[in-house]
C-alpha cells in the first residue's frame, strides 16, 4: 500500500493548525478489469484514509448496527477516491474491508475458535496482512466487461454470469425480505442470488427466462459445479487461512468478520 496525505479543506487562521491525514492506496483483487474504462475503479486501486474517532462513532452507532449497514457506512467514510460505492464488486469490497481493519487497528487479529477434539473455544491470532487475493484468471476477462461464461456439466446448458456488486447484494437482500413478508417460511436466498448472478441461459438474456431456469431446471449437481467455478474465477481476497494453537492446527478456516472485527472492545 502506498502512503499519501489528504489535507482537510477547513479555512485556516493563525489559531487553526493545518492538519494532514495519511492515506493508503489499496490494490483491488480485480485489478479494475471488470469495470468500464470511464469508471474510476478501472484503475485497479482505491485510496483510503486512516480511521479516526469519527469512524469509531460509526462503529458504535446503534441505528447502523440494527439496520445491518454499519460496515458499509464505515467503508464509505474511509474511502477517499471519488467512486460510486455501489459499483464495487464484492471481492474488491472484501479487500477494502481487510485494508480498513489493518489501517485502523493493525494487522494482528484475534478471534475465538474451537478445534476438533477440544471441548472449548480458544483465542487464536492471525496476521491479516498475510491474506492474499485469489489468483486472477485474466484470460477469462474482457477488460471493462463484468461477464463470464460457463457450461453446466450435467445438462450442457451454456450460461453467462457476472460478479455481484454492492448494489446487486442490496437488491438481493430487498427481494428476499419482500418474499419473506409474503411467506415467512420462504427460504429463497440461494435461488434469488443465482437469479441476479446469471445473465443469460443458452444465449437468452430475458430475466423471465433466467428466473424460470433457476426455479425449474437448475439441477443441484450443476448448482454445485457453478458455485465452485464462480468462487474460482471471480476476483476476491482469500479469507481462508491456517490457524494453530498449542499443537493443534487447522487449514481453510474462514476469517470471521463482524463489527468486532474492527473494534473488539466496542462492546456491540
């Protein structure tokens, strides 16, 4: 990460010192390749400032916590680059989230984990700066186009799909919430996600066709194969790591992320 400085724009007087805030330039897992050329995110980098007391206020804002958007409010406050936050693909947002934690409270992160064979959870520690981006398959990407292709192995159906963005995730959450209002017993999270991810089926990009395919023809075996392929080719940071504790070791542990990820002493 490259260090820069952002100067506040408050008019200065002899009594008002001119403050400078350090910033870091974070490289995105996508390298900016999935964004149109005119989008600032196509640079593959984003500038962020260090956390201050203002961001700690955000972390403990009970309204944000109840609404479930406290992390997004925090990241929006930290990003200096002039971008549309909704355009961020999820993998790039994950990288920004890790960078925000490192800039705010350091690279060492402690969390509780229960190893196989243990009766209780124990505190383990990892180095967040050691987390790396997944290998980027640039050969599968047309610069400036958020679109991938995959042929389902069991039915031979050819689909295209996109890396989900923050806006997409919000749309999915709203749709799922609406379905639950109609039917509280509904469990449509998985199928709704695929309806927003897939962009065409055998060349047909009509939304009705896509939804009908997901509901009636998307075989479980193909769903599993597609999910695996999506995780392999869509840019992201690898949030799985190896943890150790007094002779115990476990690979592929997902780093737990929540409000306390940023501020363990926040008491929320």
